[in-house]
């Protein structure tokens, strides 16, 4: 069984970050994850969400607020007992019963999908022609997609997002959404990326799902209005977290993870910025350390 790992963020002009920082700082001012059990924030009414109705009584799309606690688990046996109101899990690996179980526990559930890279281990992998597959994105079994080819990719992504909706997910986390900053094998431009990311957001919204902008910090000013929250990896390590401020100012959560920094190095800044911050291992299993939740 493959362990799914999230793609690391990239620097402009680089394929992958190259430096693994030494973990020197002492743990201070931040807390480790609580043990399973106890009263959850979700079940006690602190769901960190805005709700309402559209004209005609249709329920409004979910939009998590800044400071909402979360768990991101993309590998290993799903542990549904972490004491947080939001879970982000793999959309292919988990079916409707797992989503329903999390809902019964008071959680909102985000569907992880890769929308910018081809993965040879997915059940629909054979539907992606070779013409849209580019260079490796640095993870085993994954290659960048030619996001200009929306004639091919739109129906494929529509089917994936429809799957998330049919399983009962509340939102989508589309990954690999910044190919234009990488060596993809295609001459992608910033305009290509904006067009494609907005397409993915529109598809999610058509299916009644919230959608998060994954990384792609440079295009946040243009894309924030199209997305309901953000998901970021390692903005503290690369001193980029201020770029996520437009989401927080708009009342939208920023779900943030660091892998190589101890929590003492980023929790204070996360609190200042209103981020929902965790430290995770690269395999994105159950283990987590979280910063104290705080609303700006």
C-alpha cells in the first residue's frame, strides 16, 4: 500500500526545497495534540464555521473561519477520534461510511485530491493520456499535468470532485496547484495557473463543496475571492506566512502545516496571523502537534 505524501512547497525557479533545517529550538508556548477522547470542540458547538441559507432555503456552502482546529491524515488507518472539528483525508482511500462516521462525531470533512499531478496509483490513472503527463513532481508515482489542456482535464477533475460530493465530503483540497512555478515539462504561465485554479474552484462549487487554495502563495491576491479557505505547507520555514493574510482578513481559515520546524519556532507567529497550525511528519499519518487555536 502506498503512503500518500503531500508535495512540498517550492521556491520560485526550484523543483523542491533542498534544505532540511536542524531542530534546535526547545518546545515552548505550544501544545502537543491531545490524546483521543474527551469532549470535542466540534461536538461542543465550536465548529469554526459560518453557516446560513441561500435564497430559497438552500443551505450555504461551508466556510471554515480563521483559527479552526483540524487534523490532516493521508496515510495509515484513519483515527477519527482526534479532538478537532475538521478532518482532511484522502478522497480515494475513504468511502462514504468513513465520512458519515466523522460527521456523526461532529466533524466537517475535506476531500484531498491531486488536481495538478498525475498519480499512477489512482483507479482512474488510465484515463489520463500521455500527452498531458509531464515531469516528475518529486514524489514516487507522480508527474505534473499540462493544466492548459482543460479539454481533457476538466471532465476528469469533474468526475473526481463529483466522487467527493457523492461520498458526502464538505470540501475539496486540490493539490499541486502551483505547477507554473516548477519544472513541469510544459511552458506553463501564471495566467494558465489562474485559469486552471479557478476552473477547479468552479467545479467544486457546482457540486456544493467548499474548496481550498493549496499553497500557490504568489497568486493569493487574485485567487482568494474564488476559494473558501487555504491549505499551506511550510510558510513559516520559508518566511512566507504573511502572504496568507488576505484569507484571514476575509474571514476564511488557513490550515497550515510545518514538517521541519519545532512548534516553538512558529506558533507565536501563527497566533498573530490567525492560522490553524500543526506540525506533522511527511507521511501525514495520525501524529500531530498543534498550536493553541486563536482567532485574530
